[in-house]
């Protein structure tokens, strides 16, 4: 069954309770609210697709009401010059999130936005988006096949793998996807955990007018210092996205990185 992680971004007049109440009466299957999770999420099935939906309110609703240009373009028949043809739909224009969108949000709302903000940041950061996406797709497939793709079971999820791949892409700007995959396995088979994976310096100060929130800081926070495989998100508030990795899961991940690195080396030598 296909899976999708989505963000519902809505005006401040609608709170989380209102939205969830409406959702339960809509045409969806198996709705489950996990309200006490680190990031509250609603899980349900829609048209055969498993969806994990997070929710955030926008303090300034005018951003959602701004017209999105060129979404529908009315065409005119070249034969008559009058008769309109069916409209064409241009490529989707994504709503860009920035630090100002954190103003007025509670901590759960900020964490709900963090996934989308990190994804947009990574696409702007990597030198070649196509190579990044292809490498990430291969890494995710490998992780799924080897049972390593699961935050719930203490392994790594989508954001974790994306940050790791982006780290490799940034340091190998001209590499092809196949080369990036080899470098990825070689890099993290030799990584000295708990050395954190960082895409930039961690900002400990909140942006202007944004509520100060806890930031990953192993020097000041003993709980953060105990994390085994820190993979830190690049957007405020920076968090360890792999905080739930335990000793057994880390041992298994390290073993699989080494095996994958050896496999790729054997393929390059023509031994596989």
C-alpha cells in the first residue's frame, strides 16, 4: 500500500480540535489520532493510500489567500480566435515556508512545520536536485529491503535518510547518483557516532518575534548528550531527528552500512 506524509496548513480560526472533528466525519478510513506523540499526527487511509497528516495554523492567514498565478490558463482556439479550449494546469507551485511562519505557533505547530521546512531547505541546499532525489530513492529502497526504514522501530525515517544523503551531496557537487550512493555507504560505514551529522551551524536563538523553543544542545542538555546517532535538522528549532535510535538499532545500522559498502566495492571489482 502506498504511503504519504502531508501537512495541513490552515488559518488561525481553525484549531487542531476543530480540524480533527471534521476529519472524523469525512470520507476516510481507519482514522487514528496520535495526539501525545512528539509531533501530533493523524493517520488514516484515503483512496487506498496511507496518509500521515500533521497540522499547523498560520498566524497570518493572508498568505494562504494570496493568488497562485498561472494555475489555470484559458486557451483560445486558433481556428476561430474566440472559442475557449479546456484550461491547462501549469506545474504545481509550492507554498514557501520561512521563519516568519513560526510566529504565533505553539511548540507542536512548530514541529509540525519542521518536516516541510527541512524538505524545502534540502532542495535549495543540494547542488543537483535530480542526483539528490535519485540517490535518496535508492537509499530508501535499500533501507526498506533491509528493514531499516522505521522511526517507530527505532531505525531511521524519511527525514533522517534525506539529511544524510544531502550531507553527501553537498560535499560531492559533481558526482553522479551512482557515485553518491557509493560515497554514502562508505561515509556512514566509517562514521564515528555520536559525532552529529550537521548541514550547518545550529542556531540557538529564535528568529525575531518567534517563541523561544528548546534546541538540540548536547553541551547544555544531558538528555541530548545521550543520543546515539544525532542527525540534526537544519531549520529552527534544530532537533535530533533520530533521537529514538537505540543501541540494538544502531548496531544493526552500522552492520548494514558496512555490508552495503563491501557489496558496492565487490560490484566495482567485477566480483558480483
